[in-house]
């Protein structure tokens, strides 16, 4: 990890200092070994931190740790990195003169260490919310330390408090925060006009690298808008996932009402002396007994159709949740690629323009590390696209099948209820005008009314859900991994020239 190594004791006694400003297009990075010791960084990091290269390389990254940052945050970041996941966070760092600078940091495993790319926080309202949460987490850590807890125990208390704060802000956990925050910050960065400048007249291997980074930026830019629209539709479908459970429950109640109605009709027929030899389902019955058999057969056919819809619906709500996770994962992967590409492209530009020296602080190694991180992200992109498309097809086809089946079942349902009501009317007429209504007749009427209310005008929500899922499926997210691999191969060839 690059922002800190070991949590330090809670201490908020330092003066706040002066904030160091920087521009949105001043992306900067650092690379560390597995223990968090700095091995590479670019000139912008040196300027903001206030340390010369010699004072930073080989030193623990905690040299820029600011006292306002909760130890629980770094514990959370470490956990994600150790699981091989990227981690993003709003972080305040301390500069050498006691000032500070605020960043949106994204840290990824890189070889035997870690790579951290920092950008200017664009979503300042969200940053402020998170910083306020950090203040409350720090209060928890101070209380834990004051109670005699060790630094590790105070960090654990802070970690738990941080997860609660994230949950209150609408994030399931730190992983969900990273998946949501990084695409939003990168999108805001690009919307602010941050893109890699072109230098068509430049020559040499670094110019080739810059050109390829520009091409990668163009290649992935179209996917961003597409994935934003995809995320919007999937989120809508996710919010409506409860309707799938509601529809399944409604169909379950309908089955119960139909069973009660047909069962009461059978009992009413038996009370009238029908079905004395074999009951309501007796194929050889006469008179209304034959009608009862017909009703029963209709009921069994309709019930089987409704049951099939219930069973198809049951797993779909969960699949919608998985689809949303797949969409978030794919959107995050593209955002991470764009961030790493911006960092590599701007660093190549800084070398071309003399802001960073090619021979200083292993600039070639930095370019290689940024390119390797890009390569790693590109290699997993194809798998993510495949998974998303397979899931969207599964959900789309499943909901479409249920919607079609329920539409086809509507008329048989109404016919069945009409047949049950006709039997009830016939049974009432056969009482000989006694003026009495049996308990079976009353129960049958109640069950039929309940069933009619549940059938209503059909099941239009099933078609609405299917159409929403179909919109996700029809977006067609292209797999650009082969083109990415070709551009990165040219980058590697250019880096070989520099070595």
C-alpha cells in the first residue's frame, strides 16, 4: 500500500497548516515495495509533498501521513490490497512544511508492491461527507486509545466505525465504495476537460507511448457513456427487484385462492349428493359430477402454469442483484483503465516536456510499472464483459419467458374462475329454494373473489420488468480487450527501446 504502512497512535494536536493546491490535470503517482517503502514517484508528488527525490525514495510512505486520517481507513485499504483488490479513498496527506494536500487515491497491487495514483478530488460534496465521517471515526479511535486499547485495537475499532459510516452513506462496504467512487471521480475528471494532450510532431519511444495512450483513451471513452447508461438501467432494475419477489408472492397467494375455490366447489358438489361414487374427479360421473371433473382438470392445468412461473421467478431477484454487481465491476474496470492510462499518458507528456527527467528516479521503470498495471486491467476486461453479457442474457430471457407465460395464462385463469362461479350458481339453484347458503358456498365465493382480485387485469409488471432487463441486454457492451492488447504491445516495444 502506498498511503501508509502502520497505523499511528491517535494524535490530532498538529496545526492544520496551509493547503497546497494543484490542477485537475496534475495526476501523480508513487510506487512502493510490499512494506510501503517508496521506490518511484513523479515530480508532481515531489512538489506537493515538499520532499526532494533523495528524501523520499526508500522511505516509508507514512512520511506523508496526516494526523487527521483514521487508522481504520488504512486497515481497510490493507485488507483489500491483500485480497488482490484495488482500493480507493479520499485522503489528506501532510507535506514537509506542515501543510497538507487532499487527494482521491486509487491503490492497486503492482508486482511485488503497490502503485498509487492520485487525482484532485472532483466530487467535493462527497469528499466533504467522507472527511466528516473520518472525524467521527477518529473520535472512536481516540476513545478506544484513551480506554487503554493498543494501536491495533484502536485501528480495529476505527475500521468497524468506518464501515458503519459508509453504510450510512449508502455503501455496502469499502469495496462497494471503491466500485462506486472511482468511476464517478474519473467521469468528473474527464467532464472537466482532463484528457491526454496530443503531440503529433514529437518523436522517439516516449512519443510513441504518448500516442498509444491517446489511442487507448479514445478506445475506452465510448464505453464510459455506454456503461453509465447500463449502470442507470441496471440500478433501476435493481430498485425494482422487490417487484419480482412481490409478483412471486402474489402468484403464490393466487394458487392458494384457486385451490380453495376449486376445493370448496368440490365440497359443495358432494354436499348436494354429487360424486357419490368416486368424488369430484371421477371420470365416469354424470350430471354436475362431470362438470366438476372438468373444472378440476382446468384447475390442474392452470395451477401447473402458475407454479412454473413462480419457480422461474424465484431465483431471478437474486440474479438481478448479481447483474448489478457485474455491471458495477465492469464499469469500475473501465474507470480504472482510464485512470491508469491518464497517469501514464501525462507522465509520458511530462517527460517529453522536461518536467520529469527520463534518467531521474527510474522514469523508465515508472512507465513500465504504469504499463504493467494497464496490462493487468486489460487482461481481466474480456472476462468481465463475458460475465456481464451472460448474466444480462439470463435475466432478460428469464423475465421475458415469465412475462409471456403469464400473458398466456391470463385467459385460462379467467375461464377457470368463470367455470367455478357457474358451478356455484348451479349449486345454489339446486338447493330447491330453501333460501340457505352453505358454508362451502360462502367459502367458494370468498375464494373466487380473492382469486379475481389477484388476477386483476393481468400481470403487466412482469412485462415492464422484462422490458427493462431487455434494455440492458440490448445495449451490447463491446469487448475492446484485443485492441487494448495491441496498443499495449506497442507500448512495451517502445519501453524496450528505452531500456
